[in-house]
C-alpha cells in the first residue's frame, strides 16, 4: 500500500532510505549510577513506510532519535542507513523537534531554505524549490513572517517544510504535534498523513497519543520501560488514504484495544518504578480504556 | 510599545511623564526655596538652575548660549562614544567566543570574573601610568566597566540559546561558521542589547568619575570646577545635562534593539 509517489517535480526524488538498528545498546555511566537506556534494541524502519514509536516516558525514545540523527553514538550495536553506518548529523536524516525549533530570528522563508543555503545549493534552484514546498504546506503568503507571528499549526508546517525541502532519506518526528490544541492537532494529523501518502518517504514518528499513532502508522512499535527494548510491532492494516472516519471503524477499535493492553503494562511498570512523567500517561490510559470499552 | 493612537501632548503616556517631572520640580522648589529646611537651603533651587542654564551671561561662564557648554558636552560625548564603541566591539566578540568555545571559556572565565568587579576608578593609576596622555586614561576608565558588562551579558546570551537550535542547524548541514553566524550571534542578540544598555549607563558614570579625577575638559571636569568655585547652579545644571544625555543614548540603543529584533514575540524589560 505504499507505491504512492506521484513525484511532484522538485520535492521528491524517491531516494528514501531504510534504517536498521541492530542490537543497539546505550548505557549512561556516571560515577556510581549506571543507566541502561537501551538494551539490545533491534528494529528496521522500512523504506517508504511510516513507523510510529510509542512507549512510556523515560523508555529511551529520545535517546533513540538522537542516535539515528547522529547526535549520540550507541554504546553497542550498529545503526545503518541503506547499509552504511550512521556517523554524525547529516541532512539525509532530519529531525522535527518536540518543541518548535524554527529559528525565531529568521523569516519562514529563511528558515525553510536554511538547509539548502548552508549546503551551498544554487540560489535559483533553492528559490524554485522553496516556493513549491511553501505552497504545498500553505505558507507561501506567510513566507516573510517570523515564527512568533504564526499560529502553532503554521509553525509545525513550516518545520515540516524546512525538513522536506532537503529530501531527507528518513524524516524523524519527535512528538511534533505536542502542545497544539485538539482541533489543530487533528488538522495537522490529517495534513501530515496526506503529505506522507503523497510523497512516501521513510518516516519515524514518535508520539504519546494512541489514536494519533494508529491513525498515522503503517507499523506501530511499542517499547518497554527501562531498559528500552521492542515490546511489540503491530502492522496497521487500515487502508490508505486515511481519513478521520476510520477512527470509528471496528478494525481501528480492535487495534486500539490490543495496543492499549500492551501500553498499559509498560506504563504501569514505569509508574510503579516512580517515573513521574508516567503518572500522566497511566491516568490518560486508564480513562481512555473506559471510553474504549464503552465505544467498543 | 504604547498602543495609544493619540499623539503629541494629549498622549496620556507623555502627559504622565510631564506630570512626574513637574511634581519632582515642585517638590525640589518647595524644599529649597519655600520651606528652606536646614540642610536643603544650601542647595540651588530649580528656578536659579534654569535661569543659569539659559542665561546669556551666566555666572559660571557656562550656559546653553556659550561655546564652553558645547565644548564640555562635545568632549564628554566623544569620550563616551569612543569608549562605548570599543567596549561593544571587543566585549561582544569576547563574549561570543567565550560562550561558544567551551575550552576558551574554561581558560578565560575565572580571570574575567576577577577583573570584572574591580571598580573603574581603581584603574586610573595604572591607566595614567601606561597610556600616553590623560585623555586616553579617561577613555580607558570609561571603557573598562562597559566592556565587562557587555562580555558577561553576551556570554549569558549565548548560553540562553535553546539547544535544539544547534541540533537543528547541524542536522540541516551547517558547518561551525554557519552556526556561529546564523545561530550564536542572533540568538545572543536580546541579551547583548540588555548588556549594551547597562554598558551605556556605566560608561557615563565612569566617564564623569574619570573626568573629575584626571580630566581637563568635559562635563565631569566642569562639575568639579563648579564645586571648587562654589557655583552649585552650574553643578546641578551639568548633572541634568548628563542625565539627559544618558537618557537619549539609552533610548537610542533601545530603538536600535527593537529594529534588529523585530522577530521577538515579546519585549524584554525595556
């Protein structure tokens, strides 16, 4: 279900990558403390697919992102992109950060073209690409505004544009819609899933929201709490293109119930071990379990 | 910052400012000319100060209609501008490098922190000893306090930059020089401008102190002269001249900062 790729000239080159993590471990050692953040973590982030990663707070998701992005080195194991080991940050593995990381002192346009500019791409080519992608995300009219003068949803779209213009082999999104209000969040999900379905591209998406996860994913990966491992991989076989009506379908409910069970176990573990952040998640899950039972 | 659409004297903000000044002058007049309280009656009252300031034939030989007044002002302004520009250039440069390079920071921070609290005036003996001529010594004293204020604020400015900006820039393919120009400099700018405002203030303060001790011309020197000659009207009118110059220079920095940082969503304490 992923041959998508109507290559709108300039935006996609179809050069999507596949990231393999093999028995990756990450250990933080301070004088006395020793924290095993990730242990024997193996996962293939498949070419052109949208992989969604879920897990309780503190399960090592951010560490994982940092290692794929090349900001940190694994203690053991290997991470490869299309067979080549990952070394340092590079624009073929781009991250869209949790809180907006748009440069506040640059206009939307300058933000979007920043990557291309520092890479020394021909200015005329940059201009053409930027116009195309700004129109695609609906920000062409706002290209001269500063990020602070945009709404939350616009900021996230600008950030997507800033990443996509570089044709990354993999796009990593770390809870990109966190902090948006519910309505905007849904619109962004719909927008993002449409963008993904149009251009394919390998995506790794991190989220806490179970509905968001299932709605977006080709494959849902659930992580265990300390040390982080893969607890389960769930293939989401909802048809594409996706729309919000699917949230009420019985297949969606089935997957949701199954996912909740798995997540609940891990979150309880995190909760029992005193992770403060997990408290919120357990609370949220408990209430959504009820609502699910009623709905199902 | 004012959202009022009214302009001119009807603008409530300006009205309040004028009333504030009026109340201050009235109190001053009351204490010195009307009530003549024990210690206060030695002070010149505002009317005599203003009379001296705008007199065609001032007792002290200095009013807005004399060449001497503008010569004093010119000397002081020139010294401050030279010292402040130098402090800005060198201070921002040093602060940026210290903030950006951890190793350089480790080397330089302790010594900067030891030199920084030294009162500007304590530098005078050495400045006079080393620098040719008294003029440069005064400029140096004016420079030194402004310099450290700028260094420290620039440094804090670099530290204040969100780590994600560096991560984002590096994965988008930036080399160190791109990060320095596109992230470090603009990211530190709000703090730099806070630093420059402080620097401007301490520049004027140390300038006057320097001029009093070793100057040969300028507002500070004239204040000291007025003191020795018992011409307190002149002292007070020069004090206000300094105050107004300080106000104008700070307002100038604020205005420049607003232009350069139009991207800021909210204003830092102006």
